C-alpha cells in the first residue's frame, strides 16, 4: 500500500499542478462548441462519452421514468436531505432591501439585493452518481430567488440525478458533460441558452474550461479533484481517520488526503487501519490510486498543525483533537470544517445541511464554499434630502474641485442654491 510521509512542498506542488496539461485540450473543446454549437456537443458526446444522443434536453417523460426505477426509500432520503439543505441556506438569505440613516442628517443609505436570473450547474457523472451535488448547487440558487436553473450532466443521465433535479426545482436538464458543457452554458448553443453564472465541481477539464471562460460568464471558484486534511493528536481514533481517508479517496483517482498529526505513532496506526478497511471497500482500485498522492506530516505542536493546514487551505478540514474549539477559532483557510471525531465529511456531503461544493487546490485561501450570496448581486442605495445635500455638500464640492472634476462640484452646488 502507498501510505507514506509527505512534505508540505510536495503537497503544495500537487495542488498547483492540478490543471497542468489539460488547458490546451479544454480550449480546443471550447473552440469547437463556439464554432458549431449543438453539432459539436453531439460529436463530443460520441467521442468522449461513447453515446449517440437523439436530443440534448431531458424530457418530462424521462424524469417520470427515473422515478419508476429508483427505490422509494432513496427518494425519501433525497427529499429529507433537500429539506435540511434548504433550512440551512434559508439562514443565509439577505434582505431584499435594507435602509439605515438619520432624519436629522437627511441621508439614508442601504443595500438592495437582487438574484441572478439564469444560472447553470454542472453535475459530474461517470464513476458515480451525484444527486447530492444537484441539491447543493440548486438549493442556494433557489433560496436566492433564481428563476431559471439549468443542469448539465454527462450522458446517459443517471436517474438519481434526474430525481434530485426535479426535487430541487431545476428548470432545464441537458445530457452534456465535460468542458463542452461549460462552453455550452457560457456561450450558448442552438439548444442551450447562455447563463450568467456556472457553479459545480468537475474534473480537471471542467475546471480548466470554467477558468478559461471567466471573461464570458461568472463562475463560483475552481473546484477540481476532492481533498481532505485531518488535524489529529494522540486522542484521535485511527480507525475513524482511516475511514475518512478511504471515503475521500473513493471519489476519484485524483482525490487526495493528508493527515497532520502531533502524535508520531498515529500515521502508522492509521496506515494499519487503511489496509484493514480497504479489503472491504467496493471501490478499492480507485482508492489505491488516490492513496498514491496522499500521506501524512508529523508536526511538533497543534500550532504548527494549524499553520500547515492554513498553508494547504484544504477543501475539507477535519479537526480530531482533544480540545477542538480553540483550533477551530484559529483556522483561517478551509472550505468546510468538520469538528470532532463524530463529524465525518460524509455528513456534510449529504445531509447536515451545509454545502459540499467547495474550493479545492488551495483556493480556500481566496474563496468561500457555495452559498446563497453566490447567486445574488447587490446595489448600494442612497436617499438624500435637501437637508442631506446641505450636510455633505461642502465635502463633495471641495473634493471634486481638488480632483479637477468641476462638473461634479457643480452638480452638487446647483442643488444647494435652488
């Protein structure tokens, strides 16, 4: 088994290399879609997905058929997860308009929040079905008030994906995957109208396409192969940590896990448990490949562990130490944080209510995980009375004149004089 010590530089180099080698290929795919629209989408589906499509948009009949093929208990679980995710995201909703000011001052200021009108979400396919990702992308958009939510997913569309999209109020579903799906949503084709923003995780090609097309469409953040960092001391349970590492590793051969421990004995104990649990894992081949780029760092103190974690800025951070809350307070960079030994990442992936669409490859230093604010925009508001223009008129005129913008000053002065 490949489970060995890492250096911080090795891990950071892996993160930085995520998109190396695929940007050119993604650009070629984008060019094809830009030039040939739907025809390119059909050809690329045959080339990459080995599927010949009669149509791109999923029909209502196909959604009805999906319900007939899925266990009712799974549908019930999706419905409960949808409710929990919705409840958490409702807490993030901003007021449509807030105003604050003083009658004596004559100036009232505020912010008007407006939802985007049409957004696109990408839901991976291939190695597994990801109905949970549908919920994670659609719910915050729905809570924000987005009217048109479209979904692209590789063909053939998984029935679970279709049901989740129906539960979450997705308005259009297309069986288009990969970089070509991102290009279609960003640029528009004969069948797919362009969107204002694209969200959702994907492989390196999907992420590269999102980054290339940022000038044409807004995106959430780079969200590539999944990752976890685990801060653990001597009180952590190695079997729990091993289970978390296997759970992360089964996503994709490019997924990666790093254990940051103050206990020199912990990595070996975790390694033993990985071997033991791996024999029972159905996706063991994928896990073994992912373990090849995973490993551990032994540090001298919790303070050093926090520093290393913040340098890594992991997508998922698990804190499994004797006193976790002080560690939580000091962490600055992480996509989603799981506190305590009974908080597996899987809970956040499915049903705790938080969002699992998160920045990867160190991008948690710059970006927040997907939330309601990703689907809104704000405009500042100012209501100024005659008393208000008198209270700030002198300041405006002096500064405008100092900058040489005399018409600016005059636009204030004329109001004060009449």
